[in-house]
C-alpha cells in the first residue's frame, strides 16, 4: 500500500495531466519529490519490475524538472528510459517507452543539451506516425502528446 500511495501522491502532484490546470508551487514539487523517492525505495525493496521502476523514476524526474534541477531531472529520466527499455516481460508498451524518451528529451532541453530539441521533435513525429498507423491506439497517443506538450509549456518554455 505504501508503494502505491507514494506513487499516486507523486503522480497527482505532477503538472503534466491534461485537464488539471491547478498551479504548482515549489512546495508541491518538493512534496512530489519526497513521495517519488519513497516510491523508488519501496519498489526496490519489493523488487518491482521494469514498468513499475520506470514510472517511479519518471515521476521523480518530473518533480526535479519542476524544482529547476535540470541535470538531476535528466538523470532520473534516463533511469526511467533504461528501466522501460529492458526487454523484460513486464516492460511497458512501446508507446510508453516513447513517452519516457519524450520526457528525457524535455529534461535534456532544460539541461542545455544541444540535441535535445531535435530529439523531442523526432519523438513527437514518431508518436504522430504511430497514431496514423494504429488508429486503435490513437486516443492514448493523443493523451501522451498532450502530456508532453503541457510539460513542455509549464516546465521547459517557462523555465
């Protein structure tokens, strides 16, 4: 229960959810980071799999972005991508891995990485191509694109 609760608190405090226009303050990001760190510890102790660990590192990264800790956010998003890209049976879906790569690119932009803008554009284009090729997943892909666009607007463009 503590694992699930800590993730849910951290995720609820993340500013990326379409339709959630509540402003976030530094205190919210700090509380989210504490919850994310606890989530990671719980998931390590419980030996949770690839998908669960990727989510935990992602939510840690988004709060680090909110706190302006660009290099730490990029490192957390890299861990999310690595956890998601293990090829394990419990790894997230390919579109979820693409989402984590999009967040990694956004963290890279905030960290001043020269290739990150190009990486982000490539990831958005890949999502759009997937939506065209797979209408069954189009709604989920649109949701992911909305998350990335909102995060970019709030945590990258305003930074």
